[in-house]
C-alpha cells in the first residue's frame, strides 16, 4: 500500500522508516527520498511503498514511524494486516481415459527455513500416490499423483499439501476430464423396421458383494432394462433389443456404470432396413362391381398418428377412409376397395402408408377382373295402379368407350315394367356411369319380377339386373295407438284391414304373412325390450276376424319407463304385397312410487336418505332430478351414477329440503331413471307447526312494592319546579289584607 508524502519545499527530503512489530509481516524501503516541488512551484507528492507479506493466515497489528530528516518531522501510522486463506496455486486440467492410469506432478513449495514434511490430502477418488513428501528449506519438490477413474465424465476436486509442523498448506484445484474407455466390442445389429432382434451381452461381477449396473442406451430403437443386478462373483447376460421404426444406419452405444467396478460400453452399428411390402391375397371381382380388402395397421408409439398414403394405381384401388388416425399404442382397420377395369388380366398397385415418426407400411395389391355372372338385385315399391319411376345405375368399368345395348324382359302383365328411354343403344365413356330409368306400375297385390340386361359386343359381356317390384297397399291414414302406463302390461289382439288382400288365396293361410316394426333409431333399444307384435289369432274363435281381408295381431306392450315413439308396422307376404301402418307407442307416467314428507325451519336444511336397487341383477347408469314444476327448495344427491343391481343394499339417495320463506307447503316430483326403468317420488315440504308458549306463573314482576313507590314519589316532589308566578300572586294578596286592617 502506498503512503503519500507531499513536499512543497525547494529541496528533497530523506525519509527513514521505523517498524514496531512482533514479526516481519510489514516491510518497506529503509530510506526513501521525497522529491522537491516542481518548477512551476506546485508541491510534489511521493509515495512510500508499504508491503504486507505474511507467511500464513494472521491478523497482525504494528506501528510505522516515518522520520523526515530534512524537517525533523515524524509521521506515525497504526498498521493492521489480515492474511486470509491462501488461493489455489493453480487450476490443473487433466485428461485421461476411464480405467487407464494417468500421472501428473504437482510442485510443493517449502517457505520455512527448515526441512518440512507435507501430508497429502484430496477429495478426489480413484487416485494413488505417497501419503507425504519431504521438501528442503526454502525449496520445492515434485509430487507425482496417479489418476485411474472408473467412469467417463468431468470431476472437479482439489489436492492439498499440509506442513505437519506448522499446519501451513498449499493446494491445487483439479479438473479431471475422463474420456470413455475403449469399447469392449463393436456389435452390428441389423433389423427390419417394426421387428426386433436381440443380442446377449455378458457381464461379470468380480466383487464379493452385490453389484448394480446402471445401463445407458444411446440410439434409436434400443430397448433394455435400466438396471442390471449381479450377485457376488456372478456372470450373467444382459439382453439388448433393437426394434427400430424408421429405416436408417446410425451409431449407438450400450454403457454399463458402477461406482466400484467402473464403466464398460459397447459400440453399436445400428442398421434399420425398410420392411418389404406385404402382399395381399389376390382380389377377384366381377366387372362393374367392387370388393373390399381390410388392412390392419398398429401404432407402435404412445402418440396419436395421422397417416398419409400414396398409391401407384388409384383407378382400380381406392382407400375408403378420408382420414386415417391411429390411437396411441393401438391400431386401425383400413378398407381398400378394388374395382376392375379389365377382363382376365392382373391389375396391381403399391400402396404405402407413412408417418414421420411411426414409419412406413407398404402393401402390394393385386386384382383380377371376372366376367359378370350373378344378377344384381334391385327392389322397387309402388302402390297398386300407381306408377313409380326408378333407375338402375350402370358404370362402364373399362378405360375405353363402350356401346351398350339395353333390354328389359318381364313375365308380368303388360306395362307393369317399362323403360323410359326408348333408345336401346347407348354409348358410355371410360369409367363413366349412366342412369337407366324405368317405371313400375303394379296391377295387383302380387310380386312382379323383371330382368334388365346391359350387353356389349367387345368383349361379349352382359350385366343382368333382377328387378323385384313390390306392390304396396294405399297409405292407411289411421294412427294405430297402443297406450299403457309405465310398469303396467298391455296384452291384446288387434285387427288390421289389408286392402287388396286376395281372400281366396289367403283363406286359412294367415300364417304365411309376416310383420315387423320399423322403429326410429333413437327408440330402437327401448322398444325392442318392451314391445312384441306377431300375427296370431285369438284362442277364442268368437273373437277372431270375420272379414277375410283382416288380420289379427297379438300385441304385448310392457314398458318400464315413459316414452312416445312413432313407428311403422309393415306386413308382407311371400307371394307379393306389402302393407304399411302408422303405429304410436305411448307409455305414460306411472303412479308415484312413494310420498315423502319433510319438515324444516326457515333457512335450515333437512335431509332424508333412502336406498334403491335396479330391477335386474346388473349395474345400470342412472339420472336423478326434480322435474321442472318442482319447488327449488328441493335437491337430490347424487344426480347421476351407477345403480346397484337387484339383491344388493342399493344405491343411497339423499333428498334435501331448505325453505327460504314462509308460505304454503311446497312439493316436488323426484325422478330416478335408467335406460330401462323409471321411478318417481312425490316430495312434500312443510314448516314445523307453531306452538304458543304456555306460562304457569309470571316470570317478570309487573307491580312495584310500597317502598319503591314512596322513594319514587319523594324524588318526583324534589324535582318538581317552583311556580314563582303563583307565589308572587299569593304574596300580593297577603300585603293588601294587612293594609286594610
């Protein structure tokens, strides 16, 4: 530290220092020259260099006296020096290879005047060297330390050399950069994508204790246990699996770590080959028709995958799904439609599905076009004596224009079937479609059949469409209703009139008729469970239909919950004819299952609990709620859940009633329903009846005793104000009387 000395004189000053201290920590020049003032007359400042050089950590105090020989002045300074812990001599970076020895020499300095012995201490592991080193007085020595780390990585530590006599020490920071050892072996793993190959790696435990290896696998598609345990002196094999998703040639490694045994690793050459396309069985299809092939693709990843696809033949092979989504770790079926465009020759396509992460799937598809053989079925329905037009759609399956000849043949009455287009010869472009319109006009309630033929000359092929005309009775405007209360049963016989039914053919043969109920999609489940209808006569002959055109229906309607469904009842006969009737199925609300009465004071909730089981021995989802007309003071819990099956304790329901105002009693209707069954409860809520309190004797004194009355009277008189006017008047009258006397 520099001490400033200002000299404003024309001559130089000689300054001599004097140190008063216990040791030699503070020091400086024994004589110092303070320069004279500058030529411009400005004083000159000189600096005395004071040094603090302790041998070790300390907190020292001393006194410095600077004596100016030129002016005989003295300057006294109180000195304090604090020596902190020594810094590291050097930061040493050592590079080595795991499980291989590396030496490094550290310089040890002895600052004392005697030979010193230094103990060696370090927080690094897997090092070796002498435990101490002797260094000559004021000399230096080289200490050689051997490093042999077991695992790759970077470790930072220190090494300390401590004087055994004075405890003085010096130290170094050490950064140990350990490179991986040479691989035990280089393995080549070759596998087709989405398949797997396994290799066994042998590991040995040389110790007398259990060893747990931590396993690090680096490389796409490598699978294996993250830990591997070996018993004392045990030799075992570790199974490494390679199952890639994408084709590639990459490098990988399998590293085994243990703090005691060290690090071992294997260099891996990973070769993932593209999977060959899967060949699908030959698809055979008649010209003009289509066949389907189902492909199954599984998602090997834990994320949703959207596949893209490409095809080499989009004319004959078409993927029906617009978007192909594979759920995580799941799969999807993909439908491919084949429509031939040639006769007798194989048609091929390469279909590839791909995703950036999940990989690629290839399929080789083959198809063969066959001549048409089986006639295609076409059904048309019309009321008797009413014409209905319909069309047959024909597609040219070839890649060139064809000339088609159209013919209609029928054994039915004349004009029952007629072609609307009088042209028997039609040209159809490549892969184009044409509509062939015709009319159907049934003359009786029988079945009518016709054949529509489309022929071409080159090649000589004919497509046949078998048209079945179904005669249907005129629309019956009557709505046939079947109504019953829910949880009740309606069993009855019901007559329907089949207009146009040939009585002579059907006498005694009603069993040939069949019927079915056409139910809307939203009501199919509940109607199928509670409604049955069939054609059957009443066992009592007197209750059978007498009109040959009538038919008897046996109806069994047993709903378990309210609903209304509008359906169509269709009656058919094998020889032709169909009758359609509008049917209304209505199950009304049943009587309430129970009445629940509840009482509660204002703004205080009261609750009632009960249990309910399903009517069958299965669990069922339920909904519980109060209807729209119920008072808002009622709530139910739970509002949804699973109802326990019959025979169990049942599901607990809690009704809460919390009135918020006085008034007339309130009520609500609680409804609990499953998909099949309906329960209802009438809940009434009232306030507790008010009872006036009855008192046997007064609890509050309403009369004052005599002593209190006297005291109150005295106080009242004392507070009474004096009437001066009255007193003055009384005094004046008295004076007049005296004068008169």
